[in-house]
């Protein structure tokens, strides 16, 4: 099954549907999520690491697992780019990143939704 990120100006419902689909993948904790992040960072030289990580989510579409992991990875990288190390200085946010559901706001598109109030 192919999962495509909505266009930036897609409707709120479109983004929520995308998030709902990604949220079918449950990470058990921040350590598991971080293992996936390391696999993403090593992907160019060691693509098998990410494949092995994704394979650990039996019963889930590999593309969905990868998309769910990458979405969380991008949030982590964005925080780092802003000078915030979630793992060191915001442990509650770091832990929540692994276990809380993703929302359209996590993709920095609000209020770009086509149906957003003016």
C-alpha cells in the first residue's frame, strides 16, 4: 500500500486522515523510536538497518511504518535545528514523541488547510 503525504494546502480532513493512517503504527517507547532514527541516519551506507527495523512491525505495511517513523524523525530534527535537544533537555516531549498520536499541526501546515477559517 502506498502512502502519500498530502499537499500542503490539502484540507484538514485530508491531513487528519493521513495522520490517522500513520498512527496505526505504535512505537512502544522512545528507545524503540530512537533505534529507528539511527536506522534513518545510517540509511545511505546501511539500508538494511532500516529494513530490519521496519520488519519488526509485523502486520503493518512497511511504507506506513517508514512514513510514521520519518514523520517523528523530522520533528526531532526540526527541534535540533532550532537548538533544542529533546532527548537531553525535554525528556517529557521526547517520550511523548514516540507514543502520542501525530496531528496535522505536527506537519507545520496549520492554517494552510484549504478549509481553514479566514
